[in-house]
C-alpha cells in the first residue's frame, strides 16, 4: 500500500526546490500532500493542498491582512502557531505517514514547530541551512532528522539536487520500515541519570525491571531532559523516576545542559507518578575551563574539571535555595501523585562526605526551601545517605512503586 508523505515549506520563495523534492517522492512510489507556509504567495509548479491561508485559519488570522501590514515578523509568528495545529489535525485524520520540509532559519523554525506537534516515531525529516550548528531550538526533544542542505535552499543546482534526492530516499525508507507492534510491552518508567548518579540509577533500573517495568534512562544533558519530558507529554510513560534534576542548575547558571524552564512540568501536567530527587543539583556544566563565564571566574567559584571538555561549577547557597523553591512550585502544580526523596549525605558522587563539592550548607538551603514551599500532602522524605548508596536506591524504588500504586487507585 503506497504511503503518503507530507511536504511542508515556503513555496513562495522555494517552490522550485520543493517541486523537485515532490517529484522524487512520486518517483519512489509515494503519494504527496503539500502544505505552503510561505506568507508572500504560492507556486504554480505543483498542486498545493493547503495554502498559507488554511494554515493561518486554524489560529484565526487573515492572510490578506498580514500581507497588507507587511510585517514579516508577525507573519512568521502566526505561521509558527498555525502550522502545528493544521499538521496535527491532518495527522489525527490519518492523512499522511511521514513529513518532510526544507528551509533556511525562518522556514526551519516553522517547519520544525509543525513537526514537534507530531508523536515520536512518526518519520520527520528537515533539510536545513542551520543543520551544522546548535539545532536544539528546532528539535526540542522530538525525533526530527535534520539534514544539512550544504548550499542554501534557494533553487536547484548539482549539490541541492543531490541533497534533496537523498532526503527523499531517507523519508521514503522511514515510512516503509514499519516498527514492531507494541503489543506486550511492559509499562514504562523513565529515569534521569548523570555520570555522578550512575550507580543509583543502575540499581533502580534493575529493581524496577524485576518488578515488571521497562525503564528508559535519559542522560540529563539538556537534550535528554527535553526528550524525557516530550515522551511524557505524548502520553507514552506511566511514571517518572527523576533521580537527576541537574538541568535546573544549568538553567539558573547559564550552563550548557539546560533543558529549559519547562523541566519537571510534563509529569504533573499528565497526572502521572513523579518521584523528584535533587540529583546533581550541586553542579552546573560548562565546556573547557575557558568557557566558564567571566563573572563566575571573577567570583572564584569552585570549579572541577570532570574531563577536558566538561568543567563543573559548584552551585552556591542562593542558587540551591532558588532551585528548591522552583521544585516545590513544580510539585505543587502536579495533578498526579508526586513526592520528594532527599539524600542528606550528598546529592552526587562529588558531593559525598569529604569530596570536592561537599557543601552541606548549600544542600540544606535547597532542602529547606522545598519543605517550606511545598504544599501539605506532598511527601518529603529525607534519608541520611548519599544518593549513590544502595540503600538510597532501594528507598527510591519503594517510593516509586508506592506512587504507582496510588495512580492505580
């Protein structure tokens, strides 16, 4: 049975490029559904199923008024809001099996926004001029395959034809390769992990696996936290064992592993069990020592070279207090079972007794803030253990299973 692939892009300025891509997909035996996110006009090179006016209609914006105002910024913003709604509606109606788009920075932003409205596992390919840089803004936890365009997406030449043809082959292979059925899969618990909490999480994974759960571990490097939150938001997860919430330290200290201010939101919004542990909140992450912001170096903050590419900075009392307040606020907003488990003898391997980041005053600032701000009824359990102590892992598993049992009731 032929597959339908959605082609989305700015057909007003990049019609020739998308016409070639569309033709390649047809040659491969697929049907094509086209969506134009170009605010200036359209193309006569191929049939367009949904024009920009239809994209904007979903958010109550009139295309003619936008064009009359000549405000490109407003047009981009409106299309960025409308594209995800239209694309998601079409997917829910079963109109396509995969999606592909091509563009520069603005086009990539709109196209990726539309792709992020789709569930993980639905094939997504973006050919982009920004693909060689930091693409976290465009991906944000979704499984978007980004292919560097090499040359600008602005007409056909010997390089662009090669890239576009290979991109067509990529999405073609994706939609034809059916994943195995989910049938007898075990319920999923996600867990967040870092090098400094590996022993704890590995022990938890084994224990929960023995109890019949499939545990998916996410590396708390910003991208990992976003991916975990996305999976939760998509409704694919039954519980979250948040051992390593360090990405909030990076969010506050402008570190390289921030997962954004939404970190810790999805479990509460979905109403699923969420055990929150202040794992590795003693450290913010930077690159080589020279990349640590000057303000921190001038303040003579405690730094630790984890490896030549990673420099850790010990969070201070004020930063820990702020994180405690944020964590409590996130828990207070949860609609499902939530609890805190606090390791009094260190939130990481480096925060253990006598270790370089051991600072019980800073740790206590966070713990006290959590207890002061969390609303009654949310358990806050403190244990006189380091986070990597086997007994701590056992307690985390016990509490996670208790939260899961509450959800069933």
